[in-house]
């Protein structure tokens, strides 16, 4: 049926079809068709990814803002319910605890029922995938829905559970990038390119961080430090462009919704610009970094051992295996009961959200000096103009509440990490670090109430600067990253403490990286995901160790002159993904590889031209169309462990064959490489 588009001019009412309308204009039609084809070619050009990265950044910004908007409404409803139930302790306790218990149990049950991959932050699995390991269904679109719903319920519990969204948002961004990549591949008919896919995943990880903090620079650097062992400079523009689009759109939406007058930083500070710190304070900033490094080692060790205990304990392991929502509800009940404001929650600022905690901790005024000669009462409701009073209680003072918060949140966060639900753990660590820095800053403000004298001038100490340095140092030590210093600057919009913050982060990392694996590496070990450990002191001890010391000498090869009966026996008795192909059984000269699945298909399809009773060889199958792959990279028995480790990390390899003068003599996979590194780091005791 033809589509009618109008009436012919001067006619008696006869309708005009689309074909008749354009029929007299063949040149115009061809011109428009060529223009559309050119536009499609430019938009879906293989080498240009601007449109793809911009769409990724905008989509993630919309998702992040929509989640924040919905979560904010739910949190406000919870606070309204808590205020309106009356003064009865039982009703107030129930309104405070039942809410997070219901949300957390639903988050765990819903996400785990859709897919078990939706739990946790997702960063350890993504780090494994970027190293070349394939995790089936981890980036499936159904995992996206489970992660969004589960994470929204988790964050709607507020500061009761004390969890963030950085890790899950990186996972969501990578899933969106994968889905957009599939759309582009189908649209332009491009074959799948694994190298390009990994490049896009690395850029998507930066977008995930940038759309949470509106921090494009630190988003790119943090994703590189946490998730990559090697990074190509060519991918820099991808990450920065996508992260900038996401961060700009995220802050622009706040302006459009009248939440901000213009695009500003998330945590507004008023640090002194002319003399933000005195020179002698550098020593205290470095000492703060050392304290954060030691405490981060204690946190990482306790967290890893507690997770191991939960998995091996008879009761908790059974509960996690049979009823994850019940375990989540029990943990939520414990955490909510501890943070109940009329109880011990009054001593740990439990009525403040995580964002409000950050804003108050970065205050440049000394709370200890403000309350030294006065004892303001604990307010019945939080005062928006004096939120810092939530950190003060007449029975505990400022030092007591900060120390109590630090001790309680230390074990509460470790307990929360065992809940099988979508959640991020970076922001809680950032806040804990800010409390550590604030505690030291308040102590220095009391010890030097007039400030430290330097060059005849006296400048009061700003505890907010120490809170900023502590947040960057502790979070950097836990994640083994330096970019948290830049993240602190982008979050506050000020860079006056650049040098002391960076020195604190370096001191914390120097201690943490020499004593404990990072939080994400520890999670990889706990989940038993495939990974390549870092070689400590690699330039000293890894060069004398060569491939011939740790390679797998048991190598099953297929020769071109091998009879098909023997080929069938080899294929049916082994389950390797690919076999090394050699020229002859005698020479063992490596010429390529053949995949097991393709070889089995070729063996099941016998050409009709073969005569009955004729002796057939593998080369006949290969000549009949069974594809082979060349071996472009090989190892020598004299290759050092350091060089082998660098090749596996740089090229995201899984297996390499070892040849000596062309002869296949062995193979090296992740198993042999990890065993060699373990022997190097922890040598066996001499007999």
C-alpha cells in the first residue's frame, strides 16, 4: 500500500504518493542518498569513536543523576517517617531499623536471583577481564538491571549501612559500553575486535568514576591505577573525552534541577589561600600519611581474614549458601541497631548522610577550640547551619566522638563487605580517612591554639586540611593508588594543599604496598579469580629465573603426518582449547595451532572423495579446510621470568609456547607463571 503525502497542486483532489512526489527529482534523490550514506560512514567510522564515547558519558550521567534523585527521595521519606512516629523509643527504633533491613534483604535477594555476578563492587572482576580473562555473562544486560535495582536499594539505606557506589558504577559503565559496542558492530557489519573492546572498557571505567564524583581527571587516573597494569597512551583521549562528557552532564543536570546555581565542586570548602599551612606542618602531614598506611594495613588484613572466616564458618557459610537475603537482613539489623541515634548512634554522627559527613569534616574551623569554653547541647534535630554539632556530644567531646566513629565504622564496614549485594566500598574508606585526618588536625589545633610560628607569622591550624589529606591517604593506601590526591582536589575545588596531601598519600602507599595487597587484589584472591601477582623486587631476583626452570614440559602436539586414528585418540583424551601443530613427528618444528572445536568438526565430516581403507593423515584434514592459526609469539627457554611476566601483562596473554631452534619443547600458562612467582617471593626452606 502506497503512502499518501498530499494533493497535487491545481488538481481536483487526486492524492499524490511518495514515489510520484520524488520521481521527477532523480538528482536530488541521489544527492540525499549519498549524503545520508556519507553521514552514516562518518558516524560509524571504525577509527573515530567520538560519538560512542560521548553517548557513553551522557548515558552514565543520566543514570547516575536519576539514581541520586530517586535515592534522595527515599532517604527523605525514611527521615520523615522517623520524625513523625512520635517519641516512643520502640516505634522510633522500628522505623530506624526495619527500613534498611527490608531494603537490604530485597537488594540481596533480587540481585542474586537475577545473576550471582551482581554482588559486590565489580572492580575485581573487571580488573581480571582487562587482563585477558573471559568471564561468561558478567557483562550481560540482565546483570545491568540487577545491579541498578540492587544498588539503588543499598544506597537508599543512607548512612545506616555506610556504603557507596563507585565500584558498581564502573561495572554499569562497562556494561553500557559493551552493549553500545555490540550495536555499533551490528550496524556497520564490523567483525569483533578484542583489542578495541578492551580499549573501550578501559575508557568506560573512567566514565564510571567521573559520573559519581564529577571528577574527570582523577576518574581516568584512578581507573588506570586500579584496573590496569599497563596502559596505552593512545587510549588517554578516549578516557578523558568520555569522562569529561559524563562529569559535565552530571553537574549540568544539578543546575537544570535548581540544585546548584552553576557547575561547582561537590564538597565546598573555604580553606585559607594565602597561607594554607606553615612549613613545619609538612612533618605532621607526612606523619598522617604514615598513620593512614599502618591503619590501612590493619584494615586490609582484618577484612580479608574476616571474609575468609565467614566463608569457612559452618553456620555463616550455610546461611550464605541457602538464604542470602536472611544473612543480609541480620547484618542490616546489627548495623542499624548500632547507628540508632538515641543509642550509641549519637556518638558517631549517624543522622548525617555520607555527603554531609564529608562536607562537615572538611570544615576549616577547629571544633575542639570552639567547644573548649562552652558545652553546647546535642540538638534534637540536625541544624542545617551547624551540622558540625553532630560530631559533638557533651559526654564524649570532639575527640571522643571522632575516635568512637573510627573504631565502630572500622568493624562495621568490614562486616558490611560480606553482604552479597551490589555496593561500593571506596567512599566509606574515604570518609574514614577524613576522620583520621580530622582527629590529628584537632589534636594539633589544641596543642598549638595560636598556630605554629614560622618566620615570625602565626597562622591558625586548619583541621579541614588534615581531613582532606587523611581521606586521600587512607583511600589511596587501601586501593594502592596515588590519584586519590587529585580526586580530593577535584571534590573540594581547591588545590592549596597539593604538596602536603600528595606527600601524605605517598607515605601511606609506601607502607601499604610493601605490607598488604590492595583491597581489590585481596578480593580477587578471596574469590579465587585468575590473576597474575606482581613481582616484588623484580629487577633483582626475576632475571636469573628463566623459562626452562618453570615451563610445562608435557606438551601434547599434533603433527601433520600423524594418522587420523592417533589424532582422534589425542582429541578425545584431552580437553585443551588448542593444540600446537608441528611439521612432522620427528622434527617437532612448530608451525601453528589448531583449535579443538574446529578439528572435531572436521573429523566428523569426511570428504566423499576419500577411498575406503585409505590411510589418512592430519594434513589431509588441514588441506580440506580445517583452519589453523600462526604462532606469532614464542618464548625461548632462556627468556627471563621478568620478561615473560611483562609479556603476559602487556599483551593480556593466557598461554605461550616455548621453542628451541624451532622445536616445540614446552608451554607456559598463568598456572606455571604464578607458581614461579610464588616460589620467587616465598622460596622453599632449604632441606
